C-alpha cells in the first residue's frame, strides 16, 4: 500500500483533471474519488485520563514505557497492604486498562520515589522504609521481575534518616542512586550519590554537605564519562540555592556550581541537553512571594546560559522534564495560576531557548499534581495524583495526550484496584471500634504498655506509654488512615491499620 503522502499527491492531480470533464463524468469521478478516500487507512489518536487506587492515599511517582502499548507505573499506596504505606506497582495497556498490579512492603512504611526498567524488563524502585532500618528510615532499593514480583531488596544508611529519590541505569547494568542522608557526612543533612552494581552492591558513594541542610534530588550520566547531581543546599543568607555537582567515573568531585537569588531555590531534575550542556528544573521564590517553576540551562562547565521563572500570579512548581528531539523541553509539575481549582497537573512545553511554547492543565476543583512523564511516538504520558477524582483521598492520576498535549475529552475514567493483603491481626489483641472518631479500646491477653500511631507519611502522630497497661486510647487527629503499633509488657508487637473518621 502506498504511503498516505503519495495518496494525497494522487488526489491533488486527479482534482486538477476533473475540471476538464463533462458534468456527468464529474459526478461519476467524484463518486469514485469518495470511495477511494474512504479506503485510505486512518488510525485514531489514543488519548485518555484515568485514576487508579483504592479508598485512601495513592500517589503515582514514575511511569515507564515498556513499548508503545504497555506502560508500567510506580506509586505509593495507603489503600492496600498491611500498614500505612506500601509500594504499589501496576501495568496498563495502550488504553490505560490495568493488566496486573502488585505490592511491595509489609510491617511498616514503604514509599516509592522513582523507578527504572532494565533491558530484561526488571523493575528497579527506589525510595525509603522504616522496616529493619538502622535509623528511623533507610534508603531503599528493590528489584522485581516484569510482573512486579519482588526478587530482592536492599537498604542503605546509618543511624539517622536516609532517603533515595532518583535512580538512573547505566549501559553496563550499574545503577546511579541519588538522595539525602543524615547518617554520614556533615551534620544537618547531605546530598548523597551512590554508584552500585546490578546486585545493589556499592561501588562508590559520596556525600555533599556543609553548613546547613543539603539535599540531592536527581542525577544523570554524562556522555563521555562521569556523572552530574542536582539538588539544593543552604546558602549564606539562610535560604536554599540550587546546585549542580560534577563527578568523574570514580566518584571524585570535579566541581560544584550554585544558582539562585535571595529567596529559596531548589533544583529537582537534571538532564544532559542536545548541545552537551545541562538543563535543570525546580522551584524558585527569588522573584515573587510565592513559588514559581524554575528552568535553568547551563553549559558543560556549569556556567549559566539562561533561566526562566514561570508563575507570576500564583504558586507553580516543576518536578521532572525531558528534551525532545527538536530541542524543545517538556516539563511536568503543578500550577495554581490557571485550571479548574486548587493545584492542577501542569504540562509545560518550551522552546530550546526556554521561551514558552504551550501549557496544559489537567485536574478538577481539588489539588492534582504531575510528578513524572514519558514521551511516546504520538504524544505524552503524565503521572501524579488526583484529589479531584477517583475512589478516595488521593488516586494515581495518569493522562495520555496527543503531541499537542491535549486529550480528546476531559472525562476521567476511575479504576478501583481490588489488590489487597490481609491486615496483620492477632486473637491476642483486639482494638475497637474501627473506624472510630478517635477513641479506641484495647482488649489484650497481655497488658499493652506502649502505643504509637503513625500517619501515612511515616511520621509518628501520637505516642503513649503506661507501665500499668493501656486499655483505651484517644487520638485527637485529622480523619484518615493510620498505623497503630502496640507493644505488650513482654515485648511483643502488634500492628494494624485504624481509621479515624469525622
């Protein structure tokens, strides 16, 4: 079959010829031409907006393209599993229909913050957990097979809190991990970069710290050798500046450049650009009294070439971005300057010099944010969370657009995922009623001397201890799901989810 471009040329030639035919011949020719046009194959553009999850908080953080008809998503969920938060993985087809889903984590807090897919289809997820942690939280690396079945997990860190927020894969199978550690380096928090092999064994690690809080957000592999990490660090005026740190292949620090103004500035993502320089996006408060999306372009040595701050009316921030083949940039985040209300997922496309090309919002009357994106042959994939739609508090929100960043309609299909794991339970301890307005009673074979209530993010919301035994608990906290951890007089621990309702 001839390409459509050749079909168009034939149609144009035929239309020129029709002008010299008789009226009867013209009618016959036009009828044949209409049949010819109907026979030309056309493919409808696939676009959609969908939510996924259960009745509580579910947030999508990364989406990856297996092929043009299969997409895999990493998220964190409070709707499923045994505790306040589990890692939630699922795959969809080209239309957004879920084909499988899986959970990672048990007995505590598991949060996903980024994911990659290796050449064998295995999923590599990073984040943090408080399970078996040396300190309060340890950074987490999990490998699963192509259907989300866990193969192994490793934790990294020391006696304090540690987190991973970004993972990149090298061609040889090694992994570049980025995050923040309070367990090593300078006091107060350090940007953290680790190179490890395909089994999660550390090849080298480096921290970047100083006076005040330093945070690593993302890294990239530099063609020709070495790596670059971006994030935020404490400036002399007590605010934060963005930074770009350049490392050689052995992890030796080559240079650090800082960027920003008098306000707080954060850089959250970095990519190598088509011209060999670096592009970074994040948030700035150096130009307005509210957050603005920040886009910064530097050359290969870190010297600033240009920057753009987007917002000017209300809060707006950027989280991830990509450069297209024609040099334009695609950025995902949120905006409060336009849209249906609250925060809206925001897709910004800009030209190679940073100037505005187009902006699209997706969302409803509540807060909806975009946290990750991918580029398809015929459009874009966006992932984040929606409060405006779905089954519960937050649902994973995925939008598939065309190349203009739009969808055929604004209808949101809501998908309820029945994946679940039975809650931890014991006949030795009963907590009731559940749900409750905040007052719970404890019936236990052994006296319960300690109770800790954890919120969905893993922060302790309330702690009680009584050596004589706790028979009732009252929590004056916002409505939502919490993890209740009870300890008996003989050291046994019991955990279960409890719901506080209005």
